[in-house]
C-alpha cells in the first residue's frame, strides 16, 4: 500500500513538472518577435562639425569687407553638408527579442 502511494505521488509530481515545462516552452516561443535595431544617427554631430568648419573656411575665403557674410554663409552650407553626410552613416540590423 505504501509503495503504491509513493508511486502515485511520484507520478503526480513528475506529471506536473513535465506539463509546466511544456507550457513554459510554448509561452517562450509565442513571445519571440523581430525588431529592427539602428545605431544612433550622426547627423547632429555632422551638422555641428560641418557648421564650424564651414564658418572657418568661409571667413578665410571671404573678401576683406565681407568676413561676416562669408562666415555665416560658410556655416550654413557646412551645416547642411555635414548633416547630410552624417545622416548616411546609419547602420541597421534585425535581432530577435523575447518578452
């Protein structure tokens, strides 16, 4: 009688353990999803660096009485160019995540 009771309890415990493992594995598979991950864009840094470089270049190239206009024009053109160059450096990839 005691052996039967032990066998029944053991079978019950093993059954519950096996069923919980199966349910956990099924839940893990249902919660996996694909995400596109991109590194941060360097457009802001490119715009700032381009604007500074353009301002220096514009100030240097401008004529004797046009230093302010040359600096502002160089900063604008350099900022736009730097932004466009930095924007093209974006790299993306896909990875799988779990909830």
